[in-house]
């Protein structure tokens, strides 16, 4: 269960995606058209809630696409960094890391892909 990296179409403004009324979903800032979507738990904290099929269905319901590895890599090069896994279009999860830290992504920088 993971979060999702979404790729926004150029014509879609972030504000229109944010206007979707889903109280248990959080949209983070878009960088290079890529944004992170997380589910919120009962304490209003982000959590891992989507398998890859659910992630794809959520994207389709919002009229969006799951970002590709190349798109997340481009966003990483423009400043996208997190310590949370997110699904990408190639059906695996990644963590974009600019700065290595021991508690995140095995102290790696770049696009961390587990199991590699």
C-alpha cells in the first residue's frame, strides 16, 4: 500500500485538482507537473493506503495520470524530495531524495527504488 505520484496535464491547474471534494485525500505541491497524493488516517496524518490498482483508479477518477519514472526524475531534478514511497506508472514505488539521510531511502540520494 503506497501513495501515488501524479502527473498533471499541462492544461490542468493544481487548484482545479485541489477542488475535488475528498476529505481523506491530500494533494501536495506540484513540481514539474508532478504531485504526491496521500490518504489521511483518522488523525488527519498521511498514510499508505493505495495498492497500484487503487492508485490507478483514483487517478482516472480525477482525470489524471500516474507519473512515469522519467517524470518523477525530472521533478526530482527541480526540487521534489520526500521520505515517502509513491507508485509510478511502471507499477513500482519510488522515493525522490535530494539529500541522503539514514532514516529515509537507505541513506541514498536520487530516485530511490527499493529492491534494487
